[in-house]
C-alpha cells in the first residue's frame, strides 16, 4: 500500500474537538481529579473536563476520542468512521473503535483502542492542517464496504455534497478498481444509489428504509411553485403524486425557531403543496427506527408497496437505530454543510 497525500480542496476543513483535551502530563494530580469527578480520561494520556464531557452527544464523544488519538499518535492516518468524523461526514452513535491505516506488510489488528487496517493498493490521504485522513472518496467506499447499507448511503451522499469533484461514477469505479474484493458486492448497492441531493442523514437513511420496505424510489428535492412561493420537498413520487418529508427533530426542538412557529410554517407549506400532491407523508427518526410508523405514513399518503420487504435489511436497520430512534431523538450527527 502507498499513501498519496492530497492537500484537498479549500472547502475541506477538519472538524475540531468539541471539548478541550489535556495531556495528563500537564495535570499535577490527574488521578485525584479523575477520582473526584473533575476530569475524565478520554484515552490513555489524554483528559478532559468532566463537565464538558457530560454535555456531549455520542458522536461528539467519538470526535473527541479521535482527536485524543491524534495527540498520542502524531502522523496517524485516520480511516472509516474516524476519517468521517474529522471530515464532517455523518456518524451514527458512538463507534467503539478509532480506525486508522497501518503500514504495508502488517495484519489488521486492534492496538490500544485503535483498529489498524491494512490495504493493498494506493490510498489517497487528505492533510487537514496536520490531521491526516483518508479522502472522502476512500472513506465513503470503506464505509460502504464494511457497514450497514443505510449508514453507507448517508456517508456517500454527504461525501458527494462535501467534495464538488466527486461523482457517483467515481465512487463506483473506485470500488470496482480496488485490489481487494472484500465488501465490493455489498458496496455496489450503496454507491449506485448515492446522491448529493439527499440533504441530511435522515433523508439518506429514509431512502434505504423506503426501498427495503418495498416502495418505489422517489425523486429528490423537487420544487413546486404556488402563488409565487417555491417549496422544495424531500421526496416526490410522481406516478401517484405523493410527497415525502423527512423531518429531523431539530426542526421542532426550539434550536432553530419556536416549535409553534415551526408547526405553523409546516401547515402553511403543506397547504401549498396540497395543490400539487394527492398525499403528503411526514416522518422522523423514531418512525424510521420503528419502521411500522414509516410504512403506515407512506401507505396513508397513497403509496403502494411494489416489491417484497427486505426483512434482513430492515431488521439490521432497526437494530442500528434502536433505542435512540424510539426516544424520538436525532440518531446521527448531521454532516457539515
């Protein structure tokens, strides 16, 4: 394996650690501060304020762990979810391991909480201000080959949005050209469906769930004009005139606007879209995680299943989203726009 270092487009910016990270060598009484709950150990040799750590979402904790690994292993080349979190691509929950590329001639192994991967063939690496990560192309293909298809689709969609020079054709070609065939067939399903038009991880995961539930593939980000107002919908099934809207929880949690305002705007928008559609389906993370609410929302809007359900893929998706989705909370870190 040879590593080709690419400075990357100017649009590539490393996601910084969400909290301050402190080498334990700089703390006079580190063990005492940990025992008293003032500090937490992010990884061996790296500490963080406990009050900051407690506020982090799972994917933010993972980002902190990756940055901590960069502090203890200068020159490390991050891959898979670890590259994704630095690039600002979606992360689901808190992955167990930090992932990195190892030198040729070794075997993939777990060492000090870091999963070291070896790869035959060339790899393109991006230098983000001293942080080395596999490129969006490499990262998307890695995850498409090794992870749940819905996760792979979310990462591939986001990679296309992040890198203006990247294309579906390039993703597909890179998957086919890799020397190793491991995961190649699995990745084909993901990479052929990737689209920069899917704007959020929820939209990407919903696309996978909708296909696995047996519904036909929708068009994405279609615009409708009503009395001089342009509304763009997430999904559009033209043959049955049904609109689909994947509504992330942040839309209603008061982060962007008052919940009452969000609900009023949605009702006004639905009234305008109703001039063009026979039915409108809304769903969130909890509905995708449980699947039955998503299925019923699509049926109620007027969609019909055209293929058998993919039970194995649906079971795996439910297990992936599981508890957090059922609580109605965001399940994946949003990609950085």
